[in-house]
C-alpha cells in the first residue's frame, strides 16, 4: 500500500511539473515586433518566359513582422520589384536581323503591398539558445501595381496599357462579329506563397533567406494575352480604324502577323517571383534570463 501511494505521488508530481513547465513556457514567450530590410532578385513567368530565374532584376522591400509565439507570425510587407522578358531570346529591337520570333518584349516595375501569415516548422525565438533556426512557409494576399513598357524602333520606352496593343478600347471584326476588348487594370490582386530559413544571430537580430512566388489573376503583366488584331487583308482597313499608329507599331514591330494570329494564351495567368535575404531586427527586446 505504501509503495502504491508512493507511485501515485510520483505520477502526480510529474504531471504537476509538466503542467507548470508548460505554463512557464507559454508565459515566457512575449509577443514582439521586428522590422527588416530585404534585397534580392525578381523575375517573371508568362507568355514571354517559361523558365525560372530567367532575366532576374534587383528587388527590395521593407517588412514589419509580429511574432505571436514560437510558431506563428504575422507580416506586412512593401516591395519594389522589376520584371522583364524578351520572348525567351535577347534581341535588339532596333536591329531587325537579330529579332527572334515575334519580337515581343516588355519591362515593368511592380509595387506590392501584402499581408502574410508565417508558420515555423521548428520552435523559434530570438535570444533563446534552444530555438535559433527554423525553416518556414508563408501565404497571404497582396495588392500590386504594374506598368508594362515596350521599346520602339527609336529606342524610346512606351507605356503599353494605354496604347491598347491587342485592340483594347477599339472595336474589331472577328469572324464577321464585332468584338470589343476592354483595357486591363494596372492594379491587381495576387496570392503570395513561399518559404525559407530563419537564423537567429543575436537576441535582437536575425537573417532570413526566402523564396516566394505570386499567383496573379491577370495575363497582362507582359501586355501579351490574346490575338493580333491586324492586319485584316480582306478588309479595306487592315487595322481597327480607331487604333492609333503607335498602338499598331507596338503591337507587331516585325509586321509579320495578321488578324487572329495567336499572340498569347489567355487561359494561363502570369506569375512573378522573388528570392532574397532579409536583415530583421527585434524592436521590443525581451529581458535577459532563462528560456524554456
């Protein structure tokens, strides 16, 4: 009987110790805020490029992260990215002898504001020697602004959306029917998805390596989506009568396509990606002491 009571007391003591340890663990983590600078490279995937990491350009941003516990964080992020592509092959638009395929190309800045939720695969806490690194993933929602441009034969970069290079803002005759194409918006939503590795360097500073991509809901990051709208060799007017000379020029600089020829695939939306490193600093440091 004495031995049985002793065993029960030991078990009770263990349970109480575990519960007490859990409470200490929960109490010792204090929600904190980080601010960080990120720099890296961005690239685009779409009608004019299907290869990852092709034509990367410098990107940068600012983040504010709220660590709510060792596993989850909220993050607000502002980024400036650059995208470009030359239809899978570099070319000089001013030298017709070097043109590849249709000679379509673009460049565009992207200004992005996003809110994200991060999940750490391992417990992670700055200043805690037991939890100094972790792989992580994230997702959320972003709002971005872009502005695709193309280079004309004189070397001047032209804003493509306002020109309507696929007949946007005009009425075009297709198979005997009038089709009206609307201009696309330069402000769009995207879903950010990605992950990386967090490494605690000190009690208030960490380095974060990250790769992410953005699923957009537009096919016009590159100003290429549907079909050519001219020339129509069976009509008196080869192009839509209300399409400007500049729009015609930027639609088909090689002058080698006709009405209805495929210019892009409207069923496949464009993507853009970012890879880089963040230097992040904790603003409200926890007091020094023991960590669970």
